[in-house]
């Protein structure tokens, strides 16, 4: 048996010509008694819009420098109608909530456009990127894994590029 997180892979078209074989096996005798019991069950409130199905995600890493600069990512996400994601070090530093964590221990995402600011691209993070259609990465290190994964890689300070983007988008919206 194997399990994978929902939407880890693209769904393939169903092939109605394929046939499966159902093999019935006898159940073992003397099965061990279950050691797990349900204590309580609470269904969480589903949100219509979640990061997992967002078309645009603005992700930030430690390269943002500090919490104040990281918070500016929310402004860009709002202008683009997207959500904000974060790396584990950012969540542990208290710059972002755990529900923004993208990666192995967090959410698996597959946006149309992913903006990556100050993220090196550790495997714990990149495993959660799923099948982002288009990645724009901003990092000072041109050799960072995230820069190699990107469709557009900007070698610069993440905070500086973010400020320029915010200023330009706000100006275009006012026009």
C-alpha cells in the first residue's frame, strides 16, 4: 500500500479499456488486537480558497532578512490575488504562521505562478512545490537550487526587488 498527498501528481485521463484483476485473499487468522482507538473527531471548517488551490503564491524565505520585510510579501500577494507561503526557517523564526509553511512538513502547492523571494531551495521546501507552472525566483546567490528551478531567476536582494515590484504594481493600479 502507498499513500501520497492530494494533488501531488497531475490526474491522468481515465482509460476505460483497461481491465483490472480482483484477487480475493483469505484473511489471516489470529489477527492482533487493534492498539489504536479514536478518542475524538473534529472536522475542520473547509475554506473555499486555500493555498493548495491558489493560482498565485508569493513565497518568502530567510533571505527576506527580517519579519518586517517578510510582511511586505502580503502586499504583493494581495495585489496579485494570491496567497503567501513560507519556508520552515521563516515559520520557526515567527515571521509567518505554520499554516503558511510550504514543503515536506507543510503544504504541497501547484500554482500557475510562484514567486520565490530569498529562498535557497532546500529539499524540504522544494518537495512541496508540486507542479508550479511558472517560477520567478529572486536570490542573491545565482547557484541556489531555487534559482536553478526557476523559469525567471533574478540575482538581487529579495527585499529590493519586492519594493520595486510593489511600487510598479501600485502605480499601474492607480493609472
